[in-house]
C-alpha cells in the first residue's frame, strides 16, 4: 500500500480559505487506505468518515472558542498569542484523539497561515505601520512656484538673427 500526503486547512473564521489575510491552521497528514481514498483524478483525499469528523471537529472548536476568537485582534499581543496557542493546542489534541487512525493516518505537521495576531484591529500600531508601508509612494511631484511661468513662443523670424533665427547656416 502506498503512503500519501493530504493537506487540510482549518479556516478558523469560515471566511475564505484561499485568502491569506484570514487566519487558518494548516495540517498535513500522511496515511494509507482505508483512511485515504482517491478522487476522480486519482488524487489522495480522506475517506468520507474522516472528512465528516474533521468538519464536525472544526465546527465544535469554532463554537467552543467563539468568545476568544471574537476578541482576537485586540492591541494586546500577549492576549492574542494566548488565544492562538489555546486554539492550536486544542485542535492538535482533538485531532490526535478523534481523527488519527493507528497504522492508517498520522499527523505530520500543523502550521499557522494567514494574519493572526492583529486580525481586524485596524487601529493597532503595527497594522497602521503595515498599511502605510503598503501604500504606494507618490510619484515625483512637480515643485510649485509662486508665479506660473508661461512659455514664450520662439521667434523664428527675428530680424537681428542670421537666417531669421533658423539653426541651419548654409556654407
């Protein structure tokens, strides 16, 4: 039996798993059949039972940590880090207790993705600094003078210039 890797993203706020500005926990599993199945394109995926349990686990964790997640993004970075740590630890423990199957499915890694600590807090100093750094710089502005200069038309037929002001001089 072939051992396959399967990625799974826990979209913490159920916002948009593909958008990097939303927090998510990405898990990488390794496993083999019967815990691993294959889709129509012969790509590895979880069997239906495991996939249902993963979705139920995520729903339960969102509900359990709802109060904490609603305060995620405050200016208190230590509090934000504690919220994240509790959620990730709980998720990891629940994966080990409910999802993993001995000799069939194991957890290879858990990583954080998206913007976590200052999510939603647009007035926090670091968020403002980041927004400012992402603002495009203005192009080189033209200096403003007190009196606008008006261009003078060239006088090509002035009587005092040779050839009437033309730049070509015949030899």
